[in-house]
């Protein structure tokens, strides 16, 4: 893909790293000389030290051939101006960071995919990592549901059971589904079926309608979460 990244700061810098390592053609626009120089020295991409809210700058970056435009600056006003210019040139995929939740609807009204304030997301993630130490990774779905990863501990009630037997014995709480199983020695995750046996050490991807509550994590042998509930 041909990707234009606006901003090489705390968010843009790691994004440039990911995009270039994935062998995309990346152009970076950064108006801070030090940040622009650092990006140019460390990544195999074109870096323009210029103002991305000017159409001429975006034209220099090749906006008419861009597959994606991603704006990552710390100013919502800058990000929305960049996105509007991208919409004017019909860039297929436009994504922006939004720092003030009150601005979210404005971005959405013009058809921009958004990511809410990343600092708030990180803070929430860190808090949950302390409150629920058994959870390896998670994603919120709607208001209460979550998809998360969790290992099966030695004394997990579900260990040694198939999904069918776990269901018949009431070991899986209501609204909880196991959607993938990662097992040492297997190259690819297992898509579980009724006869799939859950083993100690498995890393499970789980959907929980009411979230990863301590009662849910008990199923997988992680009773420590009660201490932080």
C-alpha cells in the first residue's frame, strides 16, 4: 500500500515503524524539524518537513495515488483539516486520532475512521492489567461484552473437558464462548468444535457477553482476579 502518515510523534513514530516493516510505501509529513529528521534517519521512507494542512504539501506527498491517509498529530483541528483535504482527493482509507471525545462525531460525519484518545486507551488498558492480571489481551465489544485471551491454569475446572462436556456440566458461564485455542506445538490456532478438548497451558480467545468478570476467569483457573474485583 501507499500510505501517507501525518505526524511522527508518540503515535506516528511507531506507526511508521509498523508500516515500513510491513513493506508498504510510506510518506511521512512532519513539521517539527527534529522529529522529521529522526524519522528520516530511522525509517526507509520519504519524510517531508512541511505543513500537512496545505494541499500543496499533500500533493508533494503523492496524495492522488495514496491508498491510505493517517493523521496522528496531537491537535484535533490539524487532524480534521488533513482528513477534509484527503476526502477532497478521494483517498480510499482515511484514519485519524481524536483526542477530545466531543469531536468524535464531527470526524465520523465526514466519513473518517477514528481512534479515540490513545492516552486514555493506554491508561484503561494498564488499569485493567492490574485489576485483572489473568487477562493477556482484551477488546471491548459494545458496552459490556469483551473478547480476551487467557491461559488455562493447572486447576481450571474446564481443563481436560471437551467443549461439549463443559457445556453439559455447566462449566462455561452463560454468554461465554471459546472462539480459538492456541496450543504449544501447533503452528496455527485451533478453531474449536464440540469435541475439542481444552488442555492446561492452552491460550484461549474467549468472548464473554458480560465481560471478563472474576466468575468467568475462575473457569480457567485464575482465582486471583477476585482479589482485585
